[in-house]
C-alpha cells in the first residue's frame, strides 16, 4: 500500500463519516462540523490524486484546488456559524424546526 492509496482511503473514510453525521444529528453545529469533515476528506482524495508515479513532481492543479477549497471552506463555515447563531438567538434552539404535515 503506497502513500497515495492510503490518503485516498482515509479521505473516503472521512467523507463517509461526515455524511453519516450530517444525516444522523439534528444540531446545526454538528452538521456544520460534519460538512467540514466531508470537505477534509475530499481534500485528501484530491491530494492523493495529485501524486504522479515515476518520481515526478505532484500535479499542481489539484493542489491549487485544495488551497482554494480551504479558503472557501473557512468562509462558508464562518457564514454558517453566523446564521446558526442568529437562528439560536431568534428561536432559542440551534436546530432547524421540523416540518408540520397537515
């Protein structure tokens, strides 16, 4: 097992763990953290795909995508946390209201 395969395997594991947490938990902070874990898994898979065989340097395009993705993830997380705090201040709970079926 080489390092690229190991990174890809860990990335898929992180993505699946985040997806499970996103589905199971109702609290918004846990959902935001689950999305961050899923993003980290995707970044690991992209880093694993950037590795070239034959001792050549890594492909710079997926690495640039990872750096850009980290910046976007930090911004999206800040926005999501702000919206969660507004919802918690308005309703007193950090969970989405359940839909009422009539």
